């Protein structure tokens, strides 16, 4: 069924079904942390979020949010109709750094489209590929399905694209 019935929107929440298509890009002052191998590999209060219909927000962290050595170029690329060509990254964590590796778990847009120019060199990642991601101290739930990199947080209502049967949304 498209569109699916909306989840109730509680006070303080936004519905992903009110997010635009093409997606919007917003700066957030939220505290964001990423943990891998029981080590915090990233922390910032200067992330950007991409908001697209039916998707939970995708957080893009500035490169200086990551500890030195936590990002390593990985093979391959992909193309987004809105943002341009993405390059992939491995994430390295653990103690010593690199004892935990999440291969191709992150991506960046070295030369994004004009509309998404602010994303240049910012890094997005799959929350399911790391130990945990926190936004404002709250643990994120990964967007279902493994293809998309959305971060489900309590202040966003679904239902969310990604689970089986949602491909056509």
C-alpha cells in the first residue's frame, strides 16, 4: 500500500512523510557520537542531516568529528540522483585503533551537486555497522533493510522505508 498509514505523530516529533522529495539538507546542533570497538571514533555538534520522504534522517558528520585514523578510503562508488557520486570509507575503531574495522560502512561526497554542496567531505555511515550511534545521548535504531543509512531517533515518526515490502514507497 502506498502511501502506508502514517504512525501517530506525538508532541515533539516530525513525520518522515512530511519530509520533502527531493530531499532537504539541514544543519543540526544535536550532539552526535559514533562508537566502534568500544571506542568513540566520532563526536560533533555540527552535523548536517538529509531529510527525505519516508526515510529517517541521514546524519553527515564533518571530517574533523572523527578521531585521527578512523577513516580509510575503501573501494567502489555509487551515484545518488540528488547528491552525486559517493566514495566509500572503512571505519576503524578499537584499541589500538584499527582492531575493529567496519568495511565500506561510511560514504562521502567529495564533489556533490550544487544543491548539496554543503555535504562536501562530510561523512555518513550505516548505524548498523558500528557498535552504536548516539544523538543527544539517545541510541539510534538503524533504518531497516541495510541499503539506506537513516538514523531512527525518537523525535521522528514513521513508518520508515527499507523493510521488506517497502521498496515501492
